[in-house]
């Protein structure tokens, strides 16, 4: 697997070099609104650690980092007001997964019916 690219856009967001519309932050995780929302609600959840994707994090991240990412989700959907209406979590990985930004991120989509799982 190629090296983590510290110049990817989410790494720049974590360093405060470019702005974001923050929803939630803790010691391990940052969540912010996607700049090109695909549904009424479209949030991104990223670990603060330098992981390219779920494969990389699943192999290298600490248990605390991995748990924090999942534990953040209910807090974020509560803040977004979609906890009860439902939502979809997606993470794209690599070329065939359609990943554009090489820093692990969970997409949270909701606020309206999200539609078919795969088009
Ligand atoms: P993916 O294809 O899974 O890598 O998704 C990358 C996502 O990042 C897309 O939904 C983009 O709209 C989103 N995105 C790209 N740049 C930014 C940014 N500066 N702030 C917020 N979201 C972004």
C-alpha cells in the first residue's frame, strides 16, 4: 500500500490550513459538513490519525482510535437531527471503491430517503 499523503485535503483541514463547517470534535475525531452535499444532510467523519482508508486504519489504528470513530457516529447524528429518521454510513476505499480523498472518512447521508444502496 502506498504511503499516507499528508497533503490531502482532509489532512489540511485537520491542521487548520483550510476551513470546515464543523459539527463535532473530540480527541480522536472531527466531523464536518461535506462541501458538495449529495443529500439534505451529508456529513463527513474523519479520524485525527493519519490513515488512508478503512483498510489502513483497520490494520494500523489503535483500538481507542477505532472505537472513537464508531462512538462518535450516534453523537453526530443526534447533533444533525437524523438519529431517529435514519441515515446511511458509507466509506469508499481505493480505486474501485471510488475514494477521492485519501484520508479515511465516513459519509453520513440522511435528512431524506437515501435511495438504493448501490446504483
Ligand atoms: P470520497 O469520494 O469518498 O473520497 O469523498 C470525498 C468527499 O469529500 C466528497 O463527497 C467531497 O464533496 C468532499 N470534500 C472534498 N473537499 C472537501 C472540503 N474541503 N470540505 C468538505 N468536504 C469536501
